C-alpha cells in the first residue's frame, strides 16, 4: 500500500477555459510535481545517455499480446480506474510541462503516437507539442513525475507495453522499470501522472483508443462471460439511447435509489447515477418511527423520450402510489415529476412511435395504463390479460413495440419467462413461453429470468435477465435473442442452457473505457460517487466527504440495524475483499465504527471505544426475523487492543451461490501486515431478504452523540 501524501495547492484549468491558456488557482487531492530542474544537454551528452541506457538496464521484453500499436496512428490513452484520458496539462508546449488525466475530449493534447525505439520500447509523442513522455530527471523512485520533454530517445523516455486483463496494458519505463500510473488512484480531472512500482493496479492500466474510431483492446470478437455484472442488480430494465446503453435496478431500502448503469458494448458497465435521489416516501425511510427494510424501490422502469430529450423512471412504492422522476441526463439531478394514485406494480414503460406513454403492470392480472401527454397523470387503465392457472404467477412487466406488434415481457418467478403479443397496446394478447427451468450460467445459481430486452444499433436484440445467486444477490446475465418468422422472440442457448459465453455484440468501438466496478475511493471530491448507497436515508448534517469520508455519530443505539448513516457498497463476485483505512482518533466513549457484512444476518469488524481505550473487535450474531425486526444485536467474538488512532479493517467475502459461504475479517496497524480476527462468518443464502450482502461502513454511538471517524480510503479488490 502506498504511503500518504501531503496535499499541496496546484494550478487547475477551469472547464470554461479548456483549450485556452487561462488558469485558476485551486486545491486538488494529489501531490503537485516539483518544478523540474532545467536540463541542458549537448548532443554529445545525449549520445552518452543513449549509450548508457543501452547497457545500464537489462530487461527481458515480451511484447504485449493484447495491444498491437500502429506507429502511424494517434491514440487516446484511457485509464481503467478513472475512465479519463492521458492529458498534456494546460495545452503546454514547454519542456517539463505536467502530464495529467482529464475527461476525454480527444483534443490534440490528449493524442499520442507510439514512436518505435526498438527492442519492444516506444516513445509516446504528443500531437499537440511534438514532445514525448519523460520520467523527470531520470528518477527511479516511486512517485517520480511524468512530464513532457524534447525527444532525445533516452531510456527515461522509452516505454514497453505489458499486458493486463481485458485488453488493457501497462506502460513500463525502460530506465526505472516502473509503471505509469494516476497518482493515488485519483478520479479527478488534473490528477498527476507519475511512475510507481508495477503492481498491476487499475490506475496503472490503460486502454489504447485510436482516434479514427478503432480501438486496440479489447477486441470485439472476443466472447463475453456471464454474468456480465457480478454484483447485485435485480429487476433490471435496459434501454439504448443512440450508442449508449443504460440499465436500472432495484434497491429496496437503500438510498439514493434506482441506480443507473451505463455501457457502450452491453458487456462492460459503470455506475452513472440514481433516478431517486432520496427515498421521500415517509418517515420510516429516515428510521423515524419505524424502519423500511425490504420496502422502497423494486421492479421499476426506465425509459427515454426523444420528443423532449428526457429520461423517465417510474415505480410503485409501498404497494400504494406510483412515483415518476425525470432528468435530462442520467448523471444530472433527477426530480419528481408526479405521483399517481395507482400502484403500477412491476411496471414497464413504453413510449410509442407517436410519443404516447404507456405502462404495463400487474401480478397475474396484467393491465396497461395510458399516461397524459405530459406524463403527469393517468388517462386510461385497462386489464389486458389474465394469467392461466396452469402457468401460475406472471409479473415483472416490460413493454415493447416491434414491427407493428406490442409485446409485454413477463416473468414466472423465479424459473420462467413468458411474452404476450398483440396488435394494439390494449390487446387482445396471445401468450407464449420463452423459457422454463433453463440451466443458468452461474454454477449453483438459479434460472435466468425477468429483466428486459434491448435492440442494438445494427438491429440485433439481446435479453438482460438476472440470476438468483445468493448470498450475493441477483446478477445480470446477457443472451442474444432471435425472432421467429411470425414475430416471437427466442433465447439463443448453448447446449440447451443460457450460455456462460457468447460472441461479443457487434457494436461500434466504445468512445472510452468505462470506469471499473472495483477499485479505490479516497473520497477526494465533495460528493459521493454513484457506487455508494446508504442504508435508509442518511442524516445529511452528520457526514461529509472531501479527502476522506467523515462520519459523525448519528444515532444512539446498540443495534447496527437501527443506526443511521451506514454507507454500503455492493460486493464483487464470486469473491472480493473490501479494505478501509479508518481514522478513529476522534471517537468518544461508547462509539462503534467499522466495516460490516450487512444483510438480515450480519457481522462486522470495527473499533470500540470504552473508558478511554480502544479495541478492534469482531462481532457476529446480528439477526432479523421475517418481519425484518432485530432479534440479535451481536456478540463480540474476538478482540485486540489498538492504539495510534488509525487502523485498516478488511472483510473478504465468498458470495458464490450456495450454503456455507463465508466472510473473514482481519485488521492491520500499518496497512501492510494483516491479522485475522474472529471466526469465519457463514453467510445466509436464503432469498427472502431479496437484496444480497453488502459491505457497510458505519459509525454509531451507544452512549451519546459527538464522536466522529474519518475513512481515508476504501478499496475493493478481487483475487
């Protein structure tokens, strides 16, 4: 783990001034590089350096198989961790100018050409300045700044490509044998590019994107693997807007609700936003006068209306009313448009060719509602289908139109999928079975079902279902769809089941790499990223982010299930590890803070402060009954004394489907050497809680409010 760095003021270019030379002063959460020493080399000196470089460092070079560079092409280099591009800061043309990352814009200052130095090494030349990447002052230390410099073809300007997974590469310097990385795994514009020991982190991995639209890795002909997202995203709805795909999911009692994921290829997804910024549906969602476990957001719908360039989300809450939220982009602020006094249970929205808005909904008895032109009210609602008793229950509606026919896509929970077809949105409808008891792609998991259909730019159709895979939750899986001559959809199978692998969709090259669902968060900005959701609505007066997540105690309780401001993150399957760096120096007596495996049966590792002393403890035995009331507040299973005000807490979770899966806890006082604490915690794999396990970061008081902790860093890694 890297050491801490001092935060220094740097110059940042304003968004409005991007492309000009005006700069503004500001602070950023990364180390500003030192002013470079002026380097004046005679031609003879340069020749000596080149000769020295050829003899001083000997590295056996194996060319990267994943990326074959074209030395006549120009590339944008996109970082795997941040999704941002390698950037020549402030459009500089001078020797020693900073190299940073910045939101991709494909300007000349973000375009680089690989100039062959021989032996598998290249210089990276800026299209804007004509200068090349350079490890300043021939540094061989971790954190050595990367700048631009006149092309001398010296070893500190030469880099080889080393393979990482999924077609990403690392750039290894010939002089230092260290990798080019985004400092501190920052996701901010203007973050420094430095060298560091090659440890293979996402912030050291780069996608090479040709500016002519082609992309070198990942090759689109490679098959993809199901589940395409091994995190808990249930009841998914999926749409395409031009060349971008969006997917929405259930969140129940977690806030903000209804996350929106984004993809450019249907396979690689990133968090983009939330459609419901706060669960404003009653005091129980604030843990006031009750709790809302397993209530809230479920089986909702997402669509896009081209006539007003607006995204729409609709969902029934508490079996009572349907709320509709809108936004002009998924990342922007969503606002409630209306509340309709009808529960559109398991809703699916269709925006017809004539711009009329319909919603299909229901459980066994399926209905269609027509909305007003402004989407604020119901014009008409009519029952259109009654499920035959031989089929059982049908729900989870999605609503489509293809070739003049209307389709309502329905699930038979949790092992079947059916479709209704009609020539009019209000029927009459015919029914056909799409799948029943089809073997799924996750070993030990359930049958793919529910979810939705989407048509690609080239006319192909895909079905994004989910697979019950507890204790982890419900995981999205993708399969191609074909259509019979008389207009009925068919899932393409592999050996009679849902394929683990399929050919990758034939789609245009992505405009950029998506941000990975794993990685590091140092809470550098002033808002949380969309990967985070609170357990119930937070008390916003008692938390903040800015170079760390500060959690003041918000509840006096002995029950984690009743504590406000527990921040959660989905677990990456089939197994992953969460580590937090916790500053507990301002805790008060009676406070408890740490990292939980959170569900209806829970355990945690954390710090307890009592009588002026602190211990790190592992606590298990937190339980709920079938009404989601607390029946156990936990038993301390192991502990150790800690001092110094800082500790690293770790939870490793095996969420493969099945019984007996375990999580294990450990801690460290230096961030490097970890000590196991307590017995393994067996995860509950029953489905009734619906949501899978999550990592939860918490801080609550058992005596009085006033204490505070700071989470300096969160890291989610996979084996």
